[in-house]
C-alpha cells in the first residue's frame, strides 16, 4: 500500500537514493558539490527550520518511491537560472519531483495533491513551476547526469494537472497553479479517501480515478 508523508528533518533518511542525491535545484549551476547527499540534507534542514515543511515523500510498503520538493523561490538557487524567471512573489516554487526506479504509476499525481493540500493549509495562494517542453532542453536541465526526465516536470504533466503557462518559452516555460476552491475540493477529497482506505486496512485506491493520474506524459511514475 502506498502512503505519503510530509518531509521534515526526521524523514530525510526515508528519501530514496535519487531524491537524496539530486541537488539540481539546490545549486545554481556552478561546480558540483563534493557530497550531494550532504548538500541536499543541508538544504532541507535550512528550509525546514526557516520556512517549514518543504517536501512530500511517497512510500510503497517499506520502500521510498518518489518525492516532491517545494519552497519559496528565494530559497531555491536554481530558480534564478531559468530564462522565464522570476517566480511570482506570492507563490512557492515546485523545485524537484524525483521518481525512484520501480515507482507505481500515478505516484507523482498523488504527491502533487499532497503538496497542494499542505500549501493551502499554510495560506499560500499559488504554486509555480518551470516546465520543460518536448524540444531540446539544452544545458539548463542537464547536470551530473540529471536531466529533464528527472529534474524538471514536463509542461504537459503540469498542464494536465491544472497549471497554466504564465511565461511562455520554447523549452522552459513557467507555469502557475492558483489554488482555487474547486481544485482544492478535489485534492481534499482524494486525501480523505486515501486516509479512509488506510485506516480500514485496504490497499490504496486506484490512482487516477479522480485526478487523471492515468495519463502518461513521458515520465515514470506520473
């Protein structure tokens, strides 16, 4: 059964290997850090202490399968490197969605729903994200073996899940999700259903029944 929990300092060790080592968003494109795991943990620690919960972790059984990270854009060094910067002052930035090998289909949709629920509960009005199109993503989405398929969400995935393009670009548009009551009703209902199923010992409901998670947009686990 899949479950999702918020990322705090006590949950860092539950991150999967890809999520734990990827520091694409936590650096500004300069020299690679000597110890990516240390750099990632330091970033999580800093943001958690200064701002609060900055991620959601999905686990299946006893194995971490995916994670999503988010923070104010000023806390995300990579944010300033995109041609469609800056992120709106009233929004948080979706800064990484890492899928581990063998993750179940639809896991990223469930993670995104969890991000939305958490952000809404904190009075934040919008989430923004840099997407990548099907065109050549160039060097801005390539670092230390990471690429568009693991560091930047496809524009098609974001649009499928309610984001709108606010800064068009051939390869790196910036998108925005204003957290409206209708969208949040759906996310809250899905969260309540997951909790209800878990409390009664049933397997997690089939992903995508309400949220469109069955749509395939080119990234594993989406």
